[in-house]
C-alpha cells in the first residue's frame, strides 16, 4: 500500500523539501543566533496560525468536490479563490488588531514586523486552496513540483541573505513573504484557464463554507495541538529559549516527510474511493506499515541527534539536545496519527481527528502545567509526548469503531504485517495509483 508510485513520488518530494528545510533551518539559526531566532519564531507564529484558520476548512472540501465531479473543476476553482480572498481580508484585519495582544508584553517591539508578516495570510490561503485542487484530482506530479518550487526559491533567498550577511529578522520575514508571493503567481498562472472559464456562483461559495465547518473545527484543533507547545514556550519563556526550542523541534521532525507524503496521498485516494470495505483496508494497512517506518526513523533520530546539534547549529544551541531527543519519540507517534487522521478526513470523517486533538491539547496542557516550570524545555517536550500518546489512542479507537474492526487491526508489530512489509520492501514493486498528471 505505501509502496505505490504516488506515495513514492510524494515522499521523495517531501524528503527533498525537508532536506532543503534543514539547510535553511541551519542557516537561519547560525545567522541569527538563539535570541534573534526566537524573535523570528515570535513574529511568524500567529500569522501562520491565522493563515491556516483562514482556510475555514474549505481546502478539504474543495479537494473532495473536484474529486467527485472533475467536469466542474473550473467552477470550483473560481469559488475557492473567491472564498479565499474573502476570508483572507477578515483574518488579516482581525490579526492586525490582535497582534499587540498576542505578542508577549516584553516583546512589543516586534509588533510592527509581526503586522507586516500578516501578509502571509492571503498568500498562504491562495496557495493552499489551489494546491487542494491538484490533490483532489490526484495530479501528483504537478502537486509535488509546485510544493518543491516554493522550498527551493525560499532556500535560494535565505542563502543570498547568508552571502550578503544581512542577518536581520526583517529580511527573513521578507524572504518568506516573497517566496509565497512568487508561488501564488505561478499557481494562478497555471490555473488561469480554469479561472477564466469557471462559472462563479455564490451557492458554491456558501457550500464550501458550510461543508467546511467540520473540517474547520478539525483544523483549529490540529493547529492547537501542533502549535500549543510553541505558543507556551514563546509566551512563558525567553526569546533565547524559544529559539532553542524551534531548533529542537526541527531536529525531531526528521520523519516528517513520511507522514506528510502518506497523509497527502491517503486523503486524495480516500476522497476518490467510494467502497467502504476498500476504505477500511486502505486506512488500516497504510497506518500499520507507516507506523513501522516512523518508529524506526524515530529511534534512528534519537541516536544521531546528540551528534548533530553542535556541528550543525553551534555550541550556543547545545541545550536543544535533550528536548530534541524527547520530541523525536513524540514525533514518531504524531506521524502515524497524522496519516490516520488524513485518511479519515479523505473518507469524510473529520470529527475523529477533532476529538483526538482536543484530548491531546488537554493532555499537553496538564503536562506543561506540572513539567514546564520545573524541567523547562525538556518538560515541554515530555508534555508533547503525553499529547501524542493520547491522540493516537483516541484516533485508533474512533477508526476501529467506524470500520467495525478490532483496534488490534492497527497494531503494526504483528508477524503478518511485518512479513508483508518486508516482502513489499524487498520486491519494491511500485504499484501505480491513478494519476491525471
């Protein structure tokens, strides 16, 4: 299941993107240092959150609608862009007035640049909506090339900043905005015929917003579960601690490419699959096999992280080692959780992910309450681990109930699954998923 052509191509792209992200992450950390890196994290935190909330769940609905009715793709593209423009204006204005409240009181000097960073909201919303169309139609080649273009352009700009020694937070914000702008222009040019021929109807816009509400709730909970630890660190600890924690999180996410790739393709495949029996087989088998890889990758990261931090980022980031090790173990669980969540969303069931993430946020909050003050960044990492365990248990229970199968069907370490995994890995026969690229 995970050795399909679509998964292999998407994973390869995600791996390259992550490798480029590692290069830009190292350059950013070395050029800025812990304190300025923490300031950059503070500046981009809320614009990133608001841009994802501004999608209102419409990206998931848009992908499912073009999958169900490809003949009306142009109409849905026009509706999606119109909705995106409208929500972007609302969230941009809201962010403009909320930023002074959301930025910690000791860092109010960052408010002007954080407000400029709010331009990320319309750019990111448009990017994600147009990408959702290709995901729904399973145009994996174009989808992956467009994702890769943004990363390569951003890396080139960051490298130019390093060469010219213009290491200021403002330049890194400008690089992020410029990369998103160029990506938006490219995607609009690719979809120019669809935008020109699409029939705009307010009814479709209303449908996207109404149907997107459950996905919006899931997006809110997903953002909270992913960003809650960063919000706590940025709000309660120093900018230096925030910069160190960002580096620790980046190191721990070494297996992120796997989760992103399988989540993307699982959603697209299940959006196009109508047979409940096939949906259950796809979800359970993909989860079991991906869990094996993520656990293995997590253990490898735990072993190598202590040897990577100082050579890559410098001695001033050495405090990132211990939280990064704990976060790597938590990330291995979150990768599998994300794949299962995306599969259920593709099958039209976003509520399970919402429930699991709300419980995970509660577990993280309790963990941070007891551990953050006493153990600092390591305590925050342990709270993330508690959240990951809670999310995984709840999501497996919900999926097993819907599919009417035993929760043990998701156990990845059974002899049958291990044998199937090894057999497929040895043969490495790339099964072709339907692709319109």
